[in-house]
């Protein structure tokens, strides 16, 4: 009699557990049935997933390598631009110095001349423009 009460209590506990967690045995049964009938297809699906993962990794590597090439290209263009800018700045400085030297020479020549010769030079320049 005590055994019957213990079995009845165990079934009641099992019933309450199944009422709360009914999806566990259903999912387990579905998994077993699926595995039995679709075992070969699941290996194909797993192989397909592996191939897809490998293809994804290759694409990511390709994207990373192209990004690195683009960054290197931009860096080299920046270096070229900087070098050209420095060269142009040197040429400008040299030309500016030459102009400044010429200006100083012309100014010193003008200072040495008297007013009469300056007036004649100005008159020649104005006549040449007309």
C-alpha cells in the first residue's frame, strides 16, 4: 500500500512537471525523429554551414586586404603631395628671394638717380603705354 502511494505521488510530480515543462519532452522527441529521418541531410546542412563560414572568412580577408591596400595608397599619395608641397615652397622661397633682391637693386638704383633722370624714365614708361 505504501508503495502504491509513493508511485501515485511520483506520477503526480511527473504530471505537474510535464504541465510546466511540456516543451522539453516534445522538443527531445522531435529532435530524435528528425535525426532518425534526416541524419544524412543534417550532415549536408552542417557541411554547407562550414563552407559558408569558410567563404565568409575569405571575403572578410579580401575586404581587409583591399582596405590595407587603399590605406597604403592614400598614405603614399599624402607623402607625394607633402613632398611636392615642400618642393613648391622651396621654389617659391627662391623666387621670392630673387624678386626681393631685384627689388632692392632697383630701389638702390632709383635712390642713386637724380630727380631729372627719374622724370625722364617715368615719361618714357608712360609714353610706351599709350
